């Protein structure tokens, strides 16, 4: 059996494509499937040591790893310091500063 190099450009590119595709599917799916897609994307990211893009990082809760939908699973508030996301599953807040 041939061993693979986890840092080869081909594998990294495939992992990034898979992560993007999972988040696209999570956007259209119901809540349970969306949460599963986020879990799979995180596992791929950790296994191949690929970062999840910053625009996709805002789409799931950092504490309970649930997919966030505005008005349904997350409350978004604008404060003078930045934007505050409050997860409605675990009631944790994530703050994003505005420059």
C-alpha cells in the first residue's frame, strides 16, 4: 500500500473544496443535517490541518459547533465596538470587532 503525504498540494486543495462544498450544502439543508455538515467540515479541517476560511468560521458556533442561521439559531446585534453573535442553542456570545 502506498502512503499519502497529508501536506501534498493536491490533498490540501481537495480538503478545501470539500469544506466549501459542505458549507454550501449546510446553507440549504435542515438544522440536523447542517450541524452534521459543520462537524464533517471541522473533522476534515483538523485531519488535513487546513484552515476553515474566515467567512465560513462565522457560520457556526465556536462553543457548541451548531450551524448558525440568522433569526433561527443566532441573534445578531450591532454594538459600538462591533458585532455580537449569540447562539440560541448554548447562549454563548461571539464578538467580532469592527476596525
